[in-house]
């Protein structure tokens, strides 16, 4: 027996929908409960599923900790097959190489307008087994590097589907063609009553030379809160801002497939390079309401950087009253793709949390493990036996640290 089922690319105010006959019935395997429709596979996991647990154990490898190698704003850090590390520092607009023991070796790309130089580093990611790619959001070009240096670059051209200034490459296909999305800027919109709205983000496949090609998908992006200003010199006007603890979607590219994560639902979709939805993977999750203790922790974190005590107390009270979503999203607003082409999703980091759980999936939807890391660590890269991430100390100073990834005791 079959029923007609509608499968949406991503639930929200704007979406692409595929309707297909779904086979009634399911099978259970190590990958979870699997249901197949006409070309679309749905994989569901229980949150309490017994998966292999790992531990992240600190090592002595720390990048950017010595004088002259300080890091300002890291947007990417990757360990390449020979054990060396490549770090993209958007603050200084440098691409740096560190040795396998963490010692600084050389600058591969620096501030400038020439080949292999940057005006803005917006993204860095893997390209094949031994190369990385970067995207310069001001010069609108993507570049390819090995750990030896610059290889090639191309300018990404204007697409009818998105503004060039908002275009952001997030991966290169196996033949070197970039895939990009747009968003990140809060656009001016129509005035009107207080409301929550979501921008529509496209995913576009480009040619190797930067010419825009096929539109692969559209999905709902950041939640925008539109509110009426009740006091001050702009009283009666409208403010548009990202909603505090609001939901969003994020994208990644792995094995020539686009991964679209809906962080409200602990769910990701797999879309091929023709724009076809081939798989949806979801994990059951408990809803987590935003409580007063979370807002207190948020206010303390936000105001802690202010030196003046009286000003800090005033800001803390203001932050604690800030309008926000009623519930936290299920997962982090990022997706990390590791050296083994696996998909990592992190639990949403709530104010006051000291740890964060990361869940590891294969592209086929199998849930293969999870690991807890300190909340001060922002993961950037991983493999079968290591984690790499940005560590922020109590003063906000950034370094990149490597952790060993080992099976948890007793598991």
C-alpha cells in the first residue's frame, strides 16, 4: 500500500516541494529507521540511540600561541594529510601554514589584490584530499591552495538569483566548480506591524570559471525580528535585527552533494548537483525553552567585556530584558565536514553551557558517534582520531588547538 506524501526541501515560509508516493512501512538498521519514497530516502534516529561515544583529549599542539603568530579572527583551520595545519585569519587577511607540531612555518596568502591575496577571507574549506579553497567576499573570487602555496583562482560573477555582495562560496565540486549561497545581511524591508520574518537564501552551482549556472535550491534563512521602537529619538520607527536564539538554515558541500541543515528540527537534507532531494535525515530532540537563567547568563556574557562597572550593570539589565525566541534551536547554526567526508552537527550552545555535544553522520544518514567538547572550543576540522578548533580564553584571545579523538571509557 502506498500513500501520497509531500517532501519539502526545508520547512518554512519559502520552499521547494517534491511530491512522491511513499511506501508505507519502515526498516530499522544501524543507520536508524529508514523509509524510501520515489528517489527520496528518509532516515530517522532516536535521540537516545546507542552510538559510539568519543572523548576529546587535549594535546600540546596549539597554533598562534607564540609571539609574532597571534591570531585575530580565525574563520578556518584544517589539518592536511601530511600533518601540517592551514589557518585562515580573517582579521589579518592571512592564510598561514603551521608544522605538524604546531610551529609557525610561513604565510601562504596575505593582504592584497594580487593572485593568492585577500581583501576579505569569508570562507575556507577542503577541496579534494590535499588542497583547500578560500573565498574573498570583497574581490568576489575563490582561490585554491595546497600547503605549498597558491594554485589558481577565478572571479565569481553576478547571478540572477542573488546579490553579488552577499554571495558566499561554501564548497567546490570535485572538478573545481564552486557552489555558493547568499545571505548574512539584513535587508531593508517593508514597514508594518511587529513580526518575525525569514529571508530566502538560494544555492547556486557555478562553472569552474565563475560563471553562474544552475539554481539548486532555495531555503529559509535567518529569523528576522521586526519591532516598533517605543522610546528614544527614533521612537515610532522600525528596527530590524536577527532574532535572539532564532532559527536558521545552513549549508555545506560533501562528496558533490549539498547538505542543508534545518537547525530548528535537528534535520538535514541531501541535495544532488541537479537540485534533486535524495535524502532527509532527522533526529528526535527534546524542546528546550529559554528560561530566566539563560537570559541572566546571556546578559553576564554580553556585559562582561565592559570595563566600567556602572555601565556594565546597566547593560546587563538591558540584555536580560532583550526579546527572544521562546525555545532554543535544536542544533548549532554551523555544519562541519571532516577529513573523512562525514557530517558533524553540534547541539545548540545555550548561554551558560560549558559543554557541547557534536553528532557525527555519514552522507548516507548513518549516525556513527558523538563527542562532547568544551563550549569554549569552536570546531573547525576533524578526522578519525583528532579534533581541531578555535579556543577562546577568558580574555577572548584566540588560538587553534588540536585534541585527540578517542573512544570514551567503557564504550
